[in-house]
């Protein structure tokens, strides 16, 4: 089995947007009627799935699409202030030089993603962007990617920082990599059993250099290969 395509989540995986999202979400809390998060509570958020977070915030499910739309809109004004996750640019360049096709699947707005990539001179490394997905709809986009690009599931790997990213990859039957530098903690991600769980971008390179990768099957579970 040969890996051909590596797909990244954007927020928290490629771009360090955590603090900006918390700031914007808190600024919208009164308008949309949910609890703001104080500094002490922020660390606990990393152990919650998106569904648990929504439940804890006590926001009406009917308001969520409108909150997400405003979050994306507000982020537009901050996007050029944001930095890539440390070491991500170099790793992306290395992956591209090794012949992998790189892409992004995100619930953020395409204009935000493109603005960020252009600002940091990263746009040339990515072959496609699927943006504006629903909060829990990434698996549908991954399946669409497989169909449109005529790819087999074992030819694609999805990398994300949230439990919903891991679940989306599993639903799509593609390999999943959970990263601990984003929204969810390593403990929370591990509970959802990603194929790999990494603590730095360079550990992704180690995974791909591991000769065992191409031999993995259903019986060789990821946790034994976690770095």
C-alpha cells in the first residue's frame, strides 16, 4: 500500500488559531447567549470533544451555524497576524519535495485559508483546499476527495488536532494522525484511537520514513506505532 495524498486540517494543525478563536468566541458569547470561557477553564477545554464543548457551553444547537459564520468572518481581520505552527512550513516543504500531494480540508473559510497561506508563502505547496465544511461533516468531504481524485482509502492520510478530525478519518477509512499541539489534548485524542499520535511536526516525517507504514493492515494498530 502506498501513501499518495496527505490532507491537513487548518485551524490548530497548520495555523496557530487557538487563542484567536477563544478571543472571538468570548466576544460573541453575550450576543449568542452562551458561556464565555475564562483563562482557568481554557485548559479543560482541550479535554472536551466538539460535541461535549457545545453541550457545556449551553448554546442552542440552532445558533451554532450562525456562530461559526461569525467566527470565520471575525477571523478574517486577524488572519495575517497568525503564525504557522512551529516547524510546519519546513515539514510541508519536505513532504512536497518527496512527491506527496498535499491538501487542506477545513471548516474555516477559503478566503481565510488562502490569505494565511499566501501571507506565509505556503500556497505553492498545496494542491487543493476544501473549505467551509460543516462542523461534523468532514468525513463527507474526505469521501468526496476520494471519489473526485480517484483515490483508494489507503492512499490518503488525514492530519488534525481535534477528536472530530480523527472520527472523520475513521468514517472515511483513511489513516488518521492526531496532533497534540492544537485544540484537543493528547489524552482526548488518544481516546479516539488515531492511527498515529504525534507531538511535533517532525514526528510526522518519522512516521512516513518508517518502512513499516506501507505494510500496515487492519491487524497492525496504530497505537503500537505511535511516536
